[in-house]
C-alpha cells in the first residue's frame, strides 16, 4: 500500500458478493467501498456494508465506506410507448399529474414543466435521443429532436439548465441516509448538487442522525461546476461524476471540467474522486484498453485523490483484475516528474497550518522515509496531503472513524493507535506504530509532528526528526 499514493474506490454489487471477493479486493488495494443507493434493496445494501466491515477487520486495516445517494432522478413513465426518434421529430412531454394526449410522453414527476427553461434541452438515457425545447405552453413542453435514439419506459431524463424546483434530497434519499447512519458510513455523496446550500442541508441531516460521515458533492451538472468554489468550501470533498455531466454539457467539455475540478479541489485541500467509465471495458474483459489506461494515468498525474470503479466491480466479470489494473496504472503514473494538482502558493492561515507545511518541506529536504502524524480528528494529515508530498504520511489516531475517513486522502496511510497521556509517550508510541503498522524499517529517518499536549485538535506546534527504533 505504501507504494501507491492515489486511492481506489470500488463499487459493491452482485460481483463482489461471492465469498472471498471482498478480501481479494482489499488485498489488491481498495481503500474505500461504495454503496450505490440507485441499485439494490436496503437489505442488500446493509449486508454489503457489514460484509465490507468484516473484510476490513480480517485484513487488519481501515476501510472507508461511502454511501452514494441517488438524488432526484427523473424518469419517463412506465407507460411510455417504445419508439425510435429521428432527427427533426417533434415530441411533447408532460408531467405525471396530467392526462397525456395522443403521442405525449409522461415524465414521472408532477412539476416537470416547472423545471424546464426556454434554453433547456431534454436528454434521454446516457445522451440520446436529445431534444431542443421549442415552446412551453399550458403544462406541455414541445420539443424537436436534435439527436436520434430510442424512447422507452423508465429511461432517465436530464433537463439541462433546469430551474431549481427539484429538492436536493429526495424521499428515497432520506431513507437511504438513515441506513447510512445505521451502518456507520464514513462518507455520503450527494447527487445532482447545485449549490453550497445542498451540502448544508445534507450536513444538517447527518447531524440530526448523529452520523459523523463526511460529505462529498458530485459535480455532474453545469450549475454545480459554475458554483464550484462555494461547493468546495461547503463540502468535505467532491466527485467528478463524468457520466451525467457529459450528458448535460456534452462529452467534449468533460476533460477540461475534470482537470479544473481536480486542480481547484487540491488547492483547498479537499478530497477529489474521479469517476465513471474509467476501466469500462473491464466489465467484460480481463485487461483495460490503452485509452482507459491513459485516462486513469492522466487523472493521477492531475492529482486526483482517488479513482473510482463502478460497474467494473459492481457487476463486472473481473472485479479483482480491474482493481489490480487500476492500482498498477496509478502506481506507474505517480512516477511522473510532477503531480500537477500539488497545492502551490497556499497561504497558511493558522500557526498549525504553517507548521505542517514546514514539516512537508523538511521531510523533502531530508529525504525522510515518512511523515508520522498522530491525530485526533484527521485535520493534520489532510493539511499535509494537499501538498502531494513524495513520501508517505503515516496517520495515527485512536478513533476508528477518523482512520477510516483518512483512507481516501492522497498519500495518507492511517492506523489505530491508543491515546497517549503525555507528548513523550505519544512520540515513542508513534515511532513504534510507524514501524509495526506502517512498515517503516528500523533506523529510517522520519519527520514527526505533535502538539504541546495530547488530545487537543488543531494545536500542532512541534516538528521533530527522529529515527525509527
């Protein structure tokens, strides 16, 4: 694990259910498992979360658990008549409260018409067919097809430049949040984020459930990208969700959005996960394409905290091979001369932040084997991670939730360590833990940080150079 700094997120599903698969995924390098709330029953999701915790316990290391909420997904009604749409065809869409006229298509949302602006396009499924809005009149949306494709029941529908009528958290999401709190999720990802207010709503709901999960905003809408700075300030991390963003903005706009999102997230020290179709061919193939390898490598070189596998591990035929392939690609890519997302010119706004930046620089100057950071909340390792240091960050905490959450941070390798009563005890215990749990050899030189007293978050004020006993 110390060889690779970029973390891997694997989606759980039927392909990971057979006995032993989760153990092999963790052995191959998975740092975080994802429960996709869009698929499976609550019973299946609870079981998969529990199985993941059990596999982490068998492996003897932390594992992050991410619940990915479905969000307010629009779909065509069950009664939609299948039809192949041609360019130039006119189609009228209505909300679910209206009785459709001949040839009209019902969207399973009562206030659908209130979402649509004159500048909107309606996009079905993963991108086709696509419709330009020509008129909105008397509860109907009149459109003309600009790209051909099939209409069929329960297909997803995206409204570009949608007006803010949909709730940020649906009734289904409320139920899924309760389950996430029940099983102890470490992260909760919010779909179709529009603004910082959506993240504030999510955080308030998590607090109401006494759930310490950190929040991840999925950047998959144009409006989210337009409000990225405020979303980054409100969220604990972001996910570059390329599928729905490509549907709304067009696939040509995805690469630059991805690079910019990764860069801006790393500059403010927030986790950034790059997702969607990264090794898509490995759903049915034991080896990725060259283009997929380049895609993963580019995200790694840009500084993404983690790369994510979706269907590749959830329903794919080669889930373990997909993780191994992604791990190897990421490890090789980290040999690039520079990781572009490294935080540069960042102002240290507290004494503790300045001390931690100095510790990163000192470790580089001394070519230390590692940064060793005892932590109560995980804040100090996160502050160091954004600089993308060239040596591992061994984070040691008495809190299991903190160690689980740190598994998603670039270059951070967390482990449990009992709380110490004094700074001297903390230092000696940390050096021993770096050797025994972090694999740093005896005699290696490390840079260690601490506060003047134990158990006080945000009070880092000491840097010391020590050798592993």
